[in-house]
């Protein structure tokens, strides 16, 4: 999928191309050799076809110019004190390897083709510095070509990608949306092979985590605890071309594109994305908000890729996040894109097959296992507790999960703690013989601690739960 270059980057490159460089003075100062200047001028400011013919007639010379070799320094080594020349060469080098694949092959044939450019990534801590930015752009294009030109994973790419990802991560975390978009688009460009995706996932704190920060900002959600992901409290349509938090549509699209590319390795990333980022409820929320079909298409396709490869873990999370209820609303949007319609149909079928055989206990168990509680009907249904409390305790994993949920602070969604206290109280009332199990899990101590919580609802539900313990002791 080809993307238009980020406007910020295109503007920077065009400005550098237009700058006059005192080449003859650079030669006199020893910052360039006569031969290097001659080589540069033969391909600079000429038509693309002429440039291609010139390089293809002598690719080794141009490979040496950009990467060094045979005892000759590259132009970057020779002009290392001249930032203006380095910037110019980085822009020219990117143009050349993009236009002439033979030159890319020639550079990649050198012993350490990325070395000089990787060093430039750490030459400045200032994200506005053009040199690391332009070096990253060159590396992105050359590494992407290397990844797609051979079916075999190469050590040079495996060594270089983590360093490139680290730099791109800094761009994604910048305050400037122009720099963010460059970082995200460069990530998308190199995610063209299983090797690139595996390394990307291995470095997920630097790579996927900042992307999901943008997605959560767009959804108006805080990590791990915001109830909007689970409540569906957002419009299904928006006339604005920006998501929440001022996230622009184009940046949003590019972030979704990267996650979509990663989702084709669903078995590798699916459970981790749900555990670390709560990807399913987040994507359900973004689907409700999606203002354009192109973002809807990526959201649906990503969910389909992840759910189809992680059915036992992610489909329960999808039902808890109310994705089945959203399917009919999405069908009502009259989507025109064939791929989006196909993914919508496949998701609908997958969810229908799962929910058709579900019992109320299954729904409750899915919700607890999701790690996030809502006031769904079972919580306040006395019949449900009479019929299922024993089954819940015999499950063993569900009480442990309740303990895990109750152990968190939930500072921005205290309702979860209130619901957990409600459930614990119901368990004590219906199956008092299992009180010791609950106490061993630390639930009695935690519920008593929550009696002094700042939230009124949490205090009330915890007081009721402690009352069940006390009532049983008194009756006995």
C-alpha cells in the first residue's frame, strides 16, 4: 500500500534540494574530492531517466560515493564536518536508491551498508534536527527494499531494524504531529516481512506502545482503566475529520495501518495486544467513532485478523466489549468497500457462532476473564447468583481473576471496584463454605480496605460485602 510522503518531510526535502551548495569551496577545503564532486554533479538536478541510465552504466562508483568501499571513503565520511552537505547528500541518496534499484543492490552488497547512516540517527538529541530525520528516511527506504528483494532474512537487517525502530519511536512520541506522522509512515514502510514484524513486536515498548497511546487519545481513553472503552459512550458517527484529543484523521489512518500490518501475525501478537493494550475494546470504541470508511475498513480488518487467530481469548473480549451489538449498526452504514463488507460479514458470523451457544454464566465468565467489569445484568440478578455461585467458586480461575481485578486501584474507573465488591458479597452469601478460599486470595482484607475508599459507591458495595461475612459469623 503506497502512501503519499508526509508533508513535513516533503517540504524539508524540497527546501534542501533548492539550497545552493558551495561545492568548489568544499573541494578546496578538503570536504570533498574532485572525483566525488564530479560523481554528484552527474546525477544531481537531472531528469530521472537520465539519472537512471548514468547510474546503471557504473553502479559501483555511485555505491562507493554513498557507502564507501575499496579503501575509498564515502561522501558522508569525507564531508562529516559539513552539515549542509550531509543534509543534501541524504536527500539525494534517498532519491537515488528509490529511483534506481540497481544502486540499492550495489550498496547492499557492501560489507556494512547501513553503518554510516545508523550512526547519524544518534548524532543529535534534537528531534527537529534534519540529519537524523533524513538518515532515517534513507534507511527506511533501503531496508524496505532489502526486506522485499529477498525471501531470506538477513543479519544486516536484523541488526539495523531495532536501531531504526528506536529512533522512529521517538518521532512517534513527539509533540509535533508532523514528526509523529513521519515516524508512523516509516514504520509502515518497513513492516513488509515477517522478520520486520517479529523485531517490531520484540521491541513493543518502543513500537506498539506509543502507537496505542495515540489510539487511546483518539478514543478519549486512559490506559488500563477508562470506562469509555467498555461503556460505548460515544457517537457512532462524527462529522469532524479529527478523532478525540485532536488526533488528525491522516495520522489516525497511518497508525491504524501499522497495527493492521502487524495483525497479519495474529498468532504472535493477538493475546499480547489484548493483555498490554486492551486492543479489542479500544477498536470497538474506535469503530463507533470512525468518521470515514477508510478507517472503518482498517479497524474491521484488524479485528478480523486478530479474532480469527485467537478465538478462545479474543472473541470473549469482543462480546464483553459489545462488538456483536455494534455489528448491526455497522451494517446500517451501507459500506461500499468490498473488503470492509467481507470482514464485517466474517466477524458477524464468527461472533454469532460463539454467542449462540453461550449461557449467562459464560457471559459472566468472559467478562471477568476480560479483566474489566461493567454493570451487566448478572451482577445484580439474585437468581444468577443462586444458580451459579458454586460453579464460579469451583471454576478456581474466576475467583483468582476477581482477586486480580480487585487488587488494582482503578483510579479513573472506580465502578470496577464497586462491581467486584458486589460480586464478592454475593459469593459469600450464596456459598459461605467457600469463605476460606476467598480469604486466602486476600479478598476479605481487600474489601475491608475499600470501606475507606474515596468513592462513595465503592464504600457502599464493600460495606455490604463485609456485612455478608459478618452476618454469617453472627448467625453461626
